[in-house]
């Protein structure tokens, strides 16, 4: 069993763009929705993701916060396309920019479509209390704010949030 320790932050400014060494287009969707998790009917999210010429099926436990169980399995791209057609809610389209800073790999997700305007950065850590260097473009932490989870964004896109 794999445990993912990940912290998520809003991004301020464009200072991260010059440091990005790779950009990956991504399309993903969920085979369950946030209502099934909120009601307790399911205890995990099931995601399908295509990035470039590769695809994965991912299962994450529902714990809110920095640490969750995660299972990631490569699948054929044709299967992923078929599964995306079965997903509930909307799809998530984004560009993931990979940025190295302070000995860590940051994933800066620039959302497109109905989530356009939202940019978040995630860093995977070895433990929940691991120290890391904060880049100058890092804003508020949203690790514990479920609105920023991709599953929630598929159901209630950023463009529909009250301002």
C-alpha cells in the first residue's frame, strides 16, 4: 500500500513559469462524485487520467489533509478514453508544469476550461512534518480545503464559485 503525503498551495504571480522545465497536458475524470464521498457511500475517489501517450487509473482514500492512501495503475490509453466517457461530473483539463525548487519537485497545475484562472502547486513529501523551502510564488495553503481537490473541481468548477 502506498501512502501519498502531499501539500497543496495557491500560486501567486507568474514567477514559477521561467523555472518550469517540463509541461504536461492532462485530461482526467472521476468514476464517482464528491456526493458519494460526502454521504459515506464511498471511501475512495477513482480517477482516470491521460497525459501525453500514457494513462492511469488512480484510487485515493478520502482522508482530508496531507496524507492519504494512493494506488496508481498504468492502463492502455484506449481504455482510459473509454473510461473518461463513463465519468460523472465534468472533466478536468490542465497543464502541469514541473518546477524544481529547494530540493523538491513542485507540480504547478494551471487549470483550463471551466476551472480556468485557478493555479495550484503541489509538493510530495516523505512525511507530513517534512520541512521544505517555500518558493516566492507560493500563496496560501489549501491542503485541507476540499474545494481545491480535483474531484470537487470536476463537480463544482472554479468558474461557478461565488466571488
